[in-house]
C-alpha cells in the first residue's frame, strides 16, 4: 500500500479522509450511546439540545480560527484569507467546544453536565479520524519534517518525514487503554477524566509541534503551542481540585498503638 492511499470503488475515487471522518462520528456516537447506560453524570432536562448546539458552534469557530492561525496569510490577500479559513484544526475544535459548552451551561444554569462521559468516545473518534489523516499523507498538514529517524516514512512527496499522525495514533491508543481500564475510578471525581485528557492531549500536541514544518512562530512557538499552553494553564486549578478530592478519599493507614518497653528492674516476679 502506498501513501497517500487512494482507493477506487467501481472506478470512482474515494476520499479516505471523508470516509474516516464519517466513520469517526458514527462510531463515536454509538459508543457514547452505549456508555450512557452505565454512567449517571450526563445532563438531564430540556437543555441537552441547547448544550449540543453550543458545542457545535464552539467547534466550528475553534476549528476555523486555529486552522487559519496555523499558517496565516497576509490580510491584504482576501482570497487567500478565505481559502485559509477553510482549514481546520482539531485543537481549536476541542477548546472551542469546551468553551461553547461551558458558556451555554452558565447561561441556562445547568450545572449537572459532566464532560467525562464524552471522553472515551472522543478519543476513539480522534483515533479513527487520524487514520484517515495518516493515509492521506501530505495532503493534510499532519506530516512532519524531514528526518533520518528509524520511523521516517515517505508520505507521498518522495521525502522521508516524521509520520506525525502515526505517532498520535500510538499516543491515543495508550491513552484510551489507560482511561478505559480505570474509567470507574476516574468517574468518581467529576471532570477528572476530562481534565486529564485535555492536559495530556494538549501536552502531547505541544511537544509534537516541534516535529512539524510550521511556518509561523511567535517567540519561538507556533500558534497551536500557544493554545496548548493556555489550555494547560486553564486546567491547572481543576487538576489541583481533583487531586485534592482523590487524596481526601484515600483512607489513611491505622497507626499501631505505641509499644511500651519495660526495663528489667520494673518487672517483678
């Protein structure tokens, strides 16, 4: 199999990226529906649709804004600006969706929503979507710089590059396995799973950005890296509160009563 992978069905070319995105949404949604049966932290009442629309709006704006900022053009070139705004960034989508949900939750005064139930379906969806990015090669901006690293691959342009999408697939697989095995314990602390996911994923993306051929830097960092820093700073208080709750629920070991040592003179026959 060569990359980019371009299959045909009845002599009709298929877009692997579109197929993977559709599959990611459908599989992630079905996983969410199944998971909801075993979790009680989801939102109730008539606000579910409103909150979903807040997530959709935040995702749309976040993906477009960050997609533009990854490789911005001069604002005097209107046509190129419009083309660049068609670019999408999953980092902006995640952060935008979170802000959209939190804003709507405050407006409707619905404080029972926890993001934790969405995390495992979200990781699975991102994983499936990244498979499409990997198979698309250099058609998407998910490839790395040239390297002689042993995992370097020809992604379609004749150069051996870091397979960024493949690195992310490995990371997402390990993150999913670890969270799935400990999901019941993580669900005991509201939004702990969500906080761990956001900080770990954004931390990973901060590091992996150094392997991408970014063309726009501010003080030596890309726009995505600045978003990662802002996200981690934003979640530090939540992580601190969650860890305090975790340690408060850990029972302390009972101390043994002190042993009194008697000397020979105090022992009477």
